[in-house]
C-alpha cells in the first residue's frame, strides 16, 4: 500500500534543498537519508533522500541528483509516497493510518449514526475526518481526542462527541470551505 508522507514545498537556498510539509507521524523513519520514495506525479521520481535537517522549524530535504535551485523548484508540490505494509500498524496505539479509518461507521456516544469516514484530510493546522452523511452531505470533524474520543477498529466504528452545531453545518459538493448556503469567510479554502 502507498502512503503520502510529505509534500515538497519551495526551494531553499541554491544547493538543491527543499522545504517539505510532513504528512507522517514517523518522519525520522520515512524521511531519513537513504529513503527511496515514489512520487506523485510519478515522472518526478523516484527520489532518494540525500540529506535532511531542520531549519527554523521546517524540515529541509535534499535529494540525490538535485543539485541546484532550479532542479529543486521543479519538484514543488510533488507528493512523496512511501510503500507501507497494509497489515502494519503505527507503534503508538493512539495513531492510525488513513486506510484503517476509511469506511468506519461514525456514531455519537449514544450510538446515533452520523455517517461513514470517507477520507482523512491532512491540513496544515490539523487533520479532519471527512464523514459522508446519510443525506449525501459531508461533515468535517476535527480529528482531535476531545471530539473523537474513541476509535474501535474491531467494531469498525468511530465515536464522536462534537461541540454543539458542528454537525449542523453540512458541506456540499466541492468542499470549498463554505457551509451549504453560506458564504465561506475565514475558514480554509
């Protein structure tokens, strides 16, 4: 199975380094020097990590064969993808791979159905569970322990305790950040 572990950002300096937006809880393992990653788009890779370092709170990587700013800039927005054993589970029991959560039933603490997990959206500020509602809409639920207190893989369910009003805002169609019938505003675009 393939797992997106990072997205390449802009070039840093003139020697081929790039910033990366980390999308894995195991960057020291998945983004270590020597790691070979496939890419999306596929034509950009595979890429082998030559060096990695943290600078001003951002992870910087340099890839073998990428030796200047121009080559680094050409990789911008490329997704880095690692091959993962589909039976593998994260070491921390409170962590889950996206594929483990897909299609789980989402219910309130009292058992009231909310929908099914359609995907996990990885945003810069936090992850969201994208829940397909029975009425055809979507609910975007922050994936934090206060709102998602229980995940039972054996029972194939996610228990949520949403704050008042969270499930009342339905998102339709293209998930543009605007509530259905709303105008958007300060939310993510």
